[in-house]
């Protein structure tokens, strides 16, 4: 199988969360990803209490259904199941069976946190996932107010054994935006393990794809390829 870029974070499953609403929107995003050199895309719908139908079994079913549409449209993109968990106060109330891992392979799990300060439930939640033998990938830390106020939190994340995933759209934000300042800083400091598009709908995907060029401008082609091709392959079943 030929591997180009692998998108590790997307919301292109239609009608599942706040991402693509229709199959046509999903196909439009898939075409743009292929045009940007992607061959694979993890479908990572939000795993929130407000989206109770997002489960490992349903995600697998939805990915299979969308893959049929992608194939029928002649789009050369391989879809892979996954999920984007959210760390929240009652995160530890769920069961191990509710955790959606990358490729449903039981190795890596993507999660995000939205906080002005690191909450008390964050570290116990991370350690619980790690106790299940999972490597936790923290999605777009640069979008978190707590990190913007204190970029040194990257050292805390590293001490916890977290891997970080940067958001491509942040490279297209205004030059003085906190998100862009942090994402470029973390990229240059070698903080990221992955870069993902976090694609939601066709109307914003162009900004995300332009972020690839800016990331290359900041850190060079070799590093960006590592974060978008080499390292993402580690999330796939071996």
C-alpha cells in the first residue's frame, strides 16, 4: 500500500457531530485531502456525552459506509476509524469499552481538553487511559487557553507521557494570534508527534491545507513529513 500524508484528526463522517453534515460535504473534504497529498484519513468524531451514539461499533459502521461512498466517487482515500475523546469532570465514570482508539487497535487514543487552567480531573484521566495500556495523544494543545498563558505546560505534558498533536489551521491564523504563536513555537521546539487537519467542513478546509505550507516554511519539509507521514503510520495496526 502506498502511503502519502495521513490525516490523524478529522470530523468528516457525515451527520455524526459538528463536522460534515452530509455525504456531499464529506466527499468534498475527501477530494481536497487527496489533492493535498493525503492517502489515509482517520475519522475521529467527538466522543462527548452530547453525542451518545458515538461508540466503537458505530464508528466502524459509519467509516465503512462512508468508504463505500468515497470509493464510488473515485476518490483515492483510505478511511480509518478513530475518535476524539474530551477530558471532562466525569470522564472516569465511563467504561473501558467506551474508549475509541486509533484504528480500533487498542494502542493510541486521541483526546482534547478545553481549560483556562489544568483541572484536577485531567491527570487522573490521563493515567487511567495509560493504565489500560494506551498511549494518549493530546489534540491541539495550542488552542487551550491554559497553554497559551503558559506554554511551559508542554513540559508537564511530556512528564505525563503525553504525545501532542498540532492543528494545521492554527498555522493559518493571524500572525499575532496566540494559537499561531504557540503552534509555531511548539513545532520549532520539536514538541509535536503529529500534525492533523481537524477538518470539519468544506468551508474551512482550505485554511487547514494552507497550514501545511506554513508549517513547512517554519520547520522544513523533513520534519513536517515526519509528523504527517512517518509518525502517523505508527497509529495503524502493524
